[in-house]
């Protein structure tokens, strides 16, 4: 009887340890959105950071980074089917960098938000909850940290661009006052438009195809318009609001 109970107990422990969703370590995950303190941040796509990846192994070793030299690495223990506990963590002290001051500001600010999600000062043992859902063409991974911040990933690489630059469309007038006009490449079909500031905050977003976006609600400063096309590719261009 004791042997039977011991066998059941050991089996239960074994199943508990291995109960994590096998899809989590089996995929490379690409960041699509961050929500920090209720504010949504869209990851910039540049030659410096074409993709922001999150990888975690079957043993719980994980790594993520915004730019080369800013890696966050750690060791996690899986808890049940939808949580993992970070038991140790370290971060490289490198920074992002670009000769373009606007691009550099975008990279530095997004790196800071990314660090806010993964690094909680004074805390090494932190539990992250996650869910994996089926989406069109792949899977979505949603991780929630102890502060309620959310990182959303996909196992399908997002279409990257060579740099924050003109790709497939032109903007005018630039600088602009109340309206920003967009002229698209006739061979491309846009499906979404997003405007974000140099801190990476998403300010205006639409799934409609527009040739004009109202910018009167924006304060004076530098912004980036991101266009996504129906083939999954995309492009971005800076503009100035007077």
C-alpha cells in the first residue's frame, strides 16, 4: 500500500513539473505589443531591432532583448500549465543606438518600457502568468506580470523593415498642422495605420484605409507613422507636427 501511495505521489510530482504548455518552449515568440500601466506601446521595427524575441527552454532558461547588448536572461520554474516563476535574472548593460536622434530616442524609450515589464526592482522571484491562443496563421502568447502589465507575442515573425524610413508611401505636408495626407504605392494595399510618438506610445490607430489622418489632436513634436500592408509587410516614416 505504501509503495502504491509513493508511486502515485512521485507520478503526481512528475506530472506537475512537466505540466507547462509544451508550445511555450517549442516556439520563438515575437513581441507585437506592450501594455505598461494601461498605456500601449508598439515595438519599433528598424535595422537595429527588426524583431524583439522571447525564448524559453524546457528547463526554464529564458532570454529576451530589444537591442544587441541589452539582453535580459534568467531562470524560471514552471508552475502548472500557465505560469512560470522567475528565480534568477541578469541584464546586460549595453544600450540601443542610432546616428538619427529621433530613431535613437524611440529605441531608448522602448527599451526602457521593455525593461519595466521584465525587471521589477528588488524582486528576483516573480510569477508571470501566460496564455497561448490560436490566431490566424499561428499562435499568440500573452504574458502578464505581477503588476498587471501585458506583453503580447506571436510565433509568426512580424514583417520587419530596413530602417525607420520611407517605404511604399509618401507623406505631405511634412511638417503638418491639422491633416497628414498619404500617397501609397499603387502596387500595395494598406490595411492599418498607426501613429506613435518618440516614446513608442501608440496615439492613433485605424484598421481602415485612409488617405488623410487628422493630426490636430497631436501636440507639436516628432512622430512616426507606421503602415501595414495586406501582404504582412510594412513601412514607417517620420513626420513633424507644428
